[in-house]
């Protein structure tokens, strides 16, 4: 087999780089074997110097002949062999809670998993072994995302109806997505940089104050219309916002307002208002339990992320001034946010 491998300058450079500077020891070993074979070493001599088996040496030579240096330095993935107890733990995490085994806890901890393994499977491992095993599987300890459990049985029909409206909207008519947002003097807590081992503090007021802001996102332009803040989130606030839209959008013969199913959006006061202004204002309702279909929710999320999280305003008026300034100065971002409904549809 001596002299059966010949390296070009480029191939030799690749193999040398993998042998000298590579992060994978197995790749470096294969590159070393091929380099020795290319120098005319016999399989027996290579085995003596590298302590590799004849099978590995033959495999490296075969890989080089079939695929060149690239086949030699390609990382190899060894099959992951998991202990039986770790597969049991993974199944419990996916399908059960501690309460299914008679405990009061509603979520698993490493100690609880280790204890349950001892009782249910007669397998004794430490909580630290459980933690390492879960890390090996790619599991992490983090906060879950809350989702609405209920679904609207007419979800598809309602989304399709609004999609048809937006696609066939005449030039003389317009459509907006409407919603309300709370602005609290008590700061929302968000992640921030801080020294390791220390926890930064966010000062909160003794008594919380809040205001409700009603806004609408223009479907065609992405322009945001916001009304003055209100102490109450009710029909009066909604009707005043509809009035603001009617005055701000005089150039349109009809304004289609797409909103959620809050009870005050359907109240007697709203019906009375529509009886007078129904020729200009038309309400459309999104599916129930589906806030992701309303593009303006993205505006509110960015507002909280930018203004209200960890804020240092001492008064609610100061905080509202910052929020309304942000609404006005960031109008260029809203055009992209309006596409959220198209994605939901």
C-alpha cells in the first residue's frame, strides 16, 4: 500500500491545517494518518506511531481516494447512546406532571425527577445527573410562553372575510386595525445588562397609576392614529376614538374598523353611535382568542419594549409624554407591522 496516496499542495495544506489547528481530535487523527501514508509510511508503521487500528487506517485511505481531503476532514458524528432512565425522564417532561405521580408540585425539578425515578423505575441517579442528562438532550430551564387555550370555531371564516375585505377595498374606502393598550406607572420588568452575581433594581412607585390608550393602524399606509389617554377602558373611550377616526379620515366615504371582541365594542352606546354614523363607520370583528391576527399588537409590544420596560419616569404624565412622542416619531416602522394579519391569514 506504500505510495498509493499522492497529495497536491492544496490537499496537503488542508490536511495540515486540520491536523495542527482543528478543534476535532478525531478529524486531526484522520488527517495525520493520511499525511503519513502520503509520505510513504506503511500501514504497520502508521499503526505503530499513531496507535490506530488497521481498520481506521484503511478507512482513512479509502475516504481520501473517493473524496479527497474534504472527505478526510469532514466531521463524523457518532450515534448518541442515551441511558434508559434519561428517555424515561424525557417522556415524563413531555407527557406528565408531578401531580400524575401523587405530588403537589405542578412542574418538574431535577430533584423531583430523580426522586420519581427512584420510586417508579427503581433507578437511582442524583439530581445533578438529571440536570446533565437534560442538557445533553438539549433541554433548558426557561420561562414558558403563555398562549390562549381556547380557539374560535369560526376562525378561518372570519379571517377569510377580513382578507376579502382588504383585497377588494375601493380607493374611496379605508380600513384600520384597532385596539387598546394599558400604560402603567409601575414599570414592566425587562432583561438588562448587569454584573454577574448581582441583580439590578428597578424602582417602582408606592401606588400604581394607569391610563388606557386607544389606537388604530391604517392598513394601506401603516399610519398610527392614537386618541387621548383615558382613565377607563370602556364604550365611551371606544366611541371617542371612532369620532377621532371619522374626523381624521374625512377624505374617505367609509371607514372599516377591525377590532377584537371586547364587550364594550358591541355595547348599546356603540350601537347607538353606529345608528347615527353607520354610513361612514363599519365595524368588523377578528376571531375570538386570536390577538396574533391584529397587527397593532406589534406596535404595542414595541412600545412596551422601548418605553415602559424598566422606565424611570416619576409621574404618569412624564411616561405618557414619552409614549406619545414615540408613537409620532416611529411612524416609519408601522408599515411593516401591518403585514402581521396577512401572515395570520
